C-alpha cells in the first residue's frame, strides 16, 4: 500500500513520458511560498524515484523505504498547501489517512524484507485494498479541484489514478490473460502493455501537479452558470423513471433483489480480478439496481435538469445496460466455482444469506434475465437523451475525418513503439551444452540463480501460459505479481487467481524461488526438513548395523572387512566377469550363479549391513543365525572380485586373495535382523571367498517352507 501504487515500478508509455517531461512553463515563473516550493520539489522527486525503479539494478526490499519517507513529506505538505481551500476536518481526515497508509506500507515493507510475512499481512491486509490511500487521495483531489493553481486536466488524471487504485488488488493484473483470443498473440506482451498504459496515471498526476504549481495562478473568474435543460412534459419524463422499476418489481415479487447475481463475465471480473473493496461496491450496485435504484437517479436528474447530471445519468444507464447484455451473453449453466465449496462460499458471502441457495437438483435459481434490465435501462437512457439533448453543433466533415484518422494511427502505433522486446532466454539456453558441442568434454554449468533461475524454470517446465517468444522482462513482471500473491497467501485471492487464470500459485514455489523471498524461504525450509529427515534415517540405519552381531571367524581369514556404513542396493548385488563363458544359470533362494556370474538378491526397501572375508583355504560352514547360506563357484579372470549394483552405484571392496586369478568358491550368508519389535529391521550379508575348484551350487541353509 504505497503512496503511488500505480506509478511505482512501472514504465511510463510515450504519452506518459511526454506529460512527465514537460518543459518549463512559458512566461514568468510563479512566486510561491516555501511550502509550495517544497511540495513541488517533493512531487518531482517522487516522479524521479519512480523512473529509477526501471534501472537495471538488483532489487532490494529496503529500496522502497526512501519513497515511503518521501510520501510522508507529501502528505504533510499537501495538508499545509491546501489550507484555506478545504475544510479543516477534511484536511485532517486526509492527513491521518495519508500518514496511516504510509506507515502501513513501511511496516509491510520491513516485515516483508525480514521474512515476517504474517506480520506483513496483518499490517497491510489484502481485503483493505487501497482504501486508506484513497482516503488521503480523494480529499487532495477535491482540494485541487477547488484551487485555481491546478488545472482540470490534472484533477482528471488524479481521478483516473484513484479509480485504478480502487480497482487494483495489488496482487495480479486486473486484465486477465484469457481475455484476449486469437492466434499468434503474445498474451504476456498485451498484458504488460495494457498495465503500462493504465498505471502511468499516478506518475503523470504527480508530474502535472508539480508542473501546475510553477505557473502563476490565474486571476479568479466568475463561476460559469449552471446549464439547465428546458423542462419537458412530465408524462414523458415519468416514462424514463418508471421503466427501471418494471423488471425490479418482477424480480422482487419472486423474492430476488439482485440484478445480475454471481453469474457472467462482468461478475467474474469483479470477483476474480479487482480488489476486495471494489467487489463489495459491485455487490452493493448489483442489489441497488436489482431493487430499482436507477429510478431514483433518473428522478433526481429530471427534477434538477442540469446538463452535467443528465449526461452522467445517461452514461451510467448505458453502461449498466451494456453490463447486463455482457452478462447474458457470457453466463454458463455450470460455472466452475459452483463445484468448489470454498469458492462458492467466497462468491456468495456478500449476498444475503440463502439468496442463491441451490435447489434440490443442485441448481442455483436467479431472477429474470439481465436482458430485461438492460432493455429498461437503455430505454430510459434513450428517453433522457431525446428529451434533453442539445442541438448538434455544426462541424466540417473533413475535420472529423482527419481527427478520427489521426487518433486511429496514434492508437495503433504508439503502443507498439512503446514496448521494447528485450532479451528472450530459450529453454535450450538454460540447458548445459551437449558433449558434441564442446569437443566431447562435458561441461557442468553452474545452476542458475535469481531472475535467471525463474526464467529458466518457466521456459523448461512451461509453468506459465506465455509464448516462447515472450521477453524475459514480461515473465519477470508477471512473476513479481505472482510473488506478491504467494507472499500474502490469502485464500480468497488464491482462489480467484486460480479460477481466473488457471494458476495455482502455491504450487509454483519452486518456480518463484529465484525472485520471491517467501517462496525461496519455503523451499529452503523444505530442503532443510528433508535433509534432517534423511540424516535421521541414515543415523537410524547406522544404529541398526552397529547393533548387528559381529561375525567371529572359526579360522583366521586372510582379510576381513566389516563395512562401516550400511549399503542400499536397488537391484541386489552382482558379480560378473567381463567375458563370461556360455552356460546355464542356477538359482537357490536369493542367490543366482552361472559361468562368470554371481548375484544375491536383497530387498530394495531396506539397507544391508555387509561383512566380507577372504580365506586361503575352505572355512568351516556356519548356518546358525542365518536365513540363507549358499555356496557357488566363480572363475576370476580379471584378478578382482567386486560385487556391485549399477542402479545405486554400490560397489563392495575386492574379495580376491591379493589379486589372485583363477577359480574361487564364494559362500553367501543372508539374514534379517529385527529392530525395535519389527521382524524386518535391516538385512545382514556375509560373503566369504576362498580359492577352490567346482561350479556346483550348494545350499547349506534355506528358510523353512510355509505350510
């Protein structure tokens, strides 16, 4: 909730830069007092700080604090400069709201930077939106409208900025990517273009406010007389008043006070893309129109008959009629949110209890079609227009044609010229080079970090619905908006974003980690938890092996090795010669043997505690304490006898007798070792090897057969 929510971090468009970088006013400079000079300097400094955010400097959370401090100065200076223009109570309201808004923004920034995301959500709640900021901005705009030092254009720009502040949720775009259709359309570029155009109003308003203070205030002029339309016959005006009451009466007779209700694209816009305060206002408007409130507005306009009020009333009626038509054309009988209880509750919570409760068949009952309201409102607007319209002004046709052509060309060319494409990192750029690209030498590229890690994650995983040609800056801008949503972790906001754009932000922690401290903190915490769990598991396995009984040979071995750490083969352990002879393999329990091949099967879910012993002569047979004891023959041609598992990378020490080649007998002992009341705690494996002839498979012990 910064002081200039639509100017910070945005790139002004060409028209915005033209307004911001206006030259010094012609004529004599204004002679201003110290507060006015300070206000003008603070406004220009705020604009400069906003533009600095576009420089390619690493983002640091504390960079927002100087702008917050500057906003504190602006709040106090506007309070002083507008003295005598606004009532004292209104200036005090703006002062308190401005100071509170800035303090909340600073506290939220510090909490965010320190990783205290719950505190950030507490001091700057999502549902509050920009209401506190508007409580400061609206009195300032009211004072500017009364003060001759500011022009009407400046006030209108401020009003546009206030409207965007009301609509902005602060989490994601108010324009959905899915709102644009077509083929070969880069939705990300369209989204950023629209946001850039809309968000420039706050910065331009600051620049224009400072610019106007440099011009001498015009001499006071008498107020223009209020234009009043001539009175018309009451029966015709009464028709305009009564028409909106007809569909409202029909709806109220059925117990339905809502005009549209939770259906259609317009309602989806207000429930999925704008701020919570704007959603509340929309529901209130829905209920007011549903009970016939437009009739009151029309009655006031007909009684007062001022041109401005009549124009505003006609425009409001036309917009409401258009909203009804759009709703009727986009209403689906099976909206997705109805099948998700949490989303359904959030969608209906602002309406009276039980108003849209489903019937026995599960369908939600609405009132009459919004088209009936649209017809009534459009008819009322037409009656007002025909009754109170001004005579058309004479215009030259070529002037109208030239103006329309110039406006069309400007609208077509300026947005395209304002959007630089920038760097585009592809999925191939994020992958290490292939061996044939580096003369056969593998190159281990360091893992990407920061913004590049985010861009690579999006490119390689197709994590966001952007074209492969979308510039990296487009992805980063969208990623920062998703990071804000992720950090706030507001369930209603997450649900709206999931319904509107099909993105589950909480599942993107791995993608956002490079640019989002909150996501990175969760990833690191999960890694630390996994590492602790793994280390504890390995420590437990080590304790199991330490607890197994040590083998005491009956004769002295040439060498004996008890592995210090447990092994974890995935596919058992195998011993094979590089060039084995042909022949049949024999299996006895977990042991398989053949020419140049020996294998012992182990359970892949359990570790193995291994002991290796090599003898110069045949050792006595030991079966006590073992489940399986099997002896096989093996012809060692390489001089090494190493059991291994290719899947897990396990490789046991050499069992050969000082590298001796020739024929060996290998005796394998396998048993389960219980642990903490569990029969199958871990596996014990003892392998004996000694020089000796014969390939016969001899089974000394096997588990008894189950009956």
